[in-house]
């Protein structure tokens, strides 16, 4: 039998119009099922996104997925507290039961619903902030929490890794129309670093707004069987085809690790550079000044760093969403801080104070944490153990209650 | 023999649906970021 005969046989078997109808029906059927999947919460007993349910292993939760998690967790009358930010707020080095956001929920009580959407290396404007904004009409009594370093300028529209959530929500019409933010994003995505891949992302997000393939196949990957390989997948820990819901939450209890692992002597010099780096470009020493006599006059503000911050703060969120946003300034472990010179410690302190002040002047609320913590409270330079998680949960609970009164969510006591 | 018109229609429809599902999955896979 020749190839031509085989081809003729296949052509004789299939009926072209029926075949094309089947293709259209199969495709359209999944588009409709995707819209249905977008409203389902598949993450039963959700506590956080793990490394196996995040881009670190090529799983990209959609904005609808996050909204569905909130809808299934929140009870009528509760104030919604959405946690964003990076690995510190995701609770790296804390078991699910030790997470700082779990402590926050316990401290706040039944009047609040705390949902943690933080991702590793995520920024203030990434996924969680988009989910909170998309839920603004459904749950107007909401508080959004994220963290940053004091002189770190925010990125409009999200970081390169996590901005898919912004464009996902944008093309599904879930975001507020905000001209200043749109201009800031348009100005940002043409820059060298940010323009890489943006066209493909926008096209795929637009296609997804019609076809809902991300919602449908994420649903399949999480519930039924996984089809996407990621570099973190480890034989013996994960089985490739297993649904992601069977993958473990790999974060250990960091407080059980000895100090040699948490604060290795081999990286001391490098980590001290990181700790100094938080403030070293924010203030310059006055060459004629005397730190001992007048420490406040010794450190001179370096304006370009702070101008970047104040300019960035202005346009990252619509004005209506700023006042319900709490920015946490993440401090470094005292294990390293106390190894700085007296001048450097003072510079670190005033940098955090200035960061908090500028975020507040920009219309947000902000607090710093970590300066009065102990080395035991930290897993490493920046992540918290269960001890630090408990302290942070207590601190933020007090602040969230105060914000709830200021925002009019609760009556004045 | 059961080359019958009805069977050809069913086969065509099922294969068509499978191809449509595959295209939908292909969109998902091809648009996943690096």
C-alpha cells in the first residue's frame, strides 16, 4: 500500500464538514468549560501558593483562580485581607501551620478573612494586588498587604515574572480604568528590561480572555493530571503526571536548622554587603560632618534614589486603592545588623524611617518590622522562622485593626 | 462494512473534537512563559 493509497483511504473515511464541525465543537466546548472552571475553587484547604503551584515549576495561577479561592474562603460580613509580597510574606521557612498569615488570621478573629497570595521574589504590584483590585466591588471592605525594602521603587503593572496576572485581569475587564497607571505601565514596558516578552504576553492574555485555556488546563493540572514539567520537580518527591494537588508543600520549619546553616560563616561577607545595600545608596556621608556630634546631619539624603521611589509610588495603584494598602518594610536579621558599624546601623534606621514616611505621604499606610526581633526570629538574613512569624502576625494584626477603623470598616471603639 | 455513512460521520466528529481539544491545549502550552 503506497502513501497515496493510505491518504486516499483516510480521505474516504472522514467527512470534511463533519470533521471541521467536530474541531470547532471541541475547541468551543473547552472554551466554555474554561469559563466554568474560572469560577471553581480547586484549591481545597488553601494556605499559600507553594513552589509547585507557582511559576517556579511552571504553574501560573490565573486571576480567576485567586478570586475563586477568596470566594470559597470568605464568609458573609468578613473584612477581606489579601497578602501579597515576596517569599518573606509567603512564609518561607515556616510550615503551613506556622505561617505568619495564619497567626494574623488567629489574632484578627472571625471578623476577617486572611488569604495569602504572596509569591517568591514578587513585588507590591504583582498577582495579589491584581486579585484584590478585581474583587473591589464584591468585597469593598478589604485591606491589601505587601512588603518592600525602603528605597525600592515599585514597578507599575508588576515584575517580569508575575505580570501575567495583571494582563490576565486587564483583558478580562477586571481592573479599574486608571489613566496615570496606564501611562506608567506604557512608559515602563518599552524599557530594555521590561519589554522582553511583553508583546507575546499581551497577545496570549488577549487570546485567553476569549478561550480561557489557562483556567481550564490549570484546573486539569491541579485536579486531574499534570502535563507541564518544571525544573523543581524532583524524583521521589514529585511524580510528573500526578495532579499538582498531590505535590507537597516543601517549606520546612526553619527554626530547626542550626545557625551554621542559617547564618553560614562562608557567606557572612556577602550577606553584610546585602544588608548594607538596603541603605548604602539612600544616604551619603557628609565629608565635613561628624557622626558622633550630630548623626542626623552626618547622613545626607541622596535624592535620585528617593525620587525614583516617590515617582513610582504615585501611579502604581488607582487613588481609591492606596489608602487600603499596607506596606511592610522588611528589616534584616539583627545577626547581621549588629555587625555593621555604628554609622551604618544609623543609616539603616533612618532609611527605613524615610521609606515608611514616603509611602505614607504617597497615600498608603506603612510600618517597618524586624528591628526589635532576635536572630532566632529569622531563618536567614531576611526570612522569618515561626518565632518571627508570630511576632509579625501580632504586629500586623494591631495595624490592620487600626486601619479597619480609619477606613470606616469598623466603628470607632 | 459497518464504511457506512453513519459510522464515518461519528468517526469524523470524534476525531474533529479530539483535534479541537488538542488545539485548545496547544494554545495553553505555547503561551506558557519560559
